[in-house]
C-alpha cells in the first residue's frame, strides 16, 4: 500500500475532533469519579457514624 500527499489540495474544513472530544472525556471521567469515590467511602451499614454516640438504655 502506498499513499501520495498532494500539497496543492486544500485542508478539509471542520472542527478538530481532539479539541472537542478531550474535554468531554475529562468531564466524563470526573463525573464518574465523584459517585464511585462516594460509594467507596460510605460507611458499612453496621458501622456507627462518626461523632454519634448512642447512650446505653
């Protein structure tokens, strides 16, 4: 396979894909990181909450 570049041909019009898709990728990763971190840091159901003490009855 071979290819030849014609320098006289005009550049294609349109937006560069990387300039649009990279910020979308970063925002998507941050949007996923927040809930995943919240779930991982949530206390177990049998653990008492910090700073809350239950007085014996």
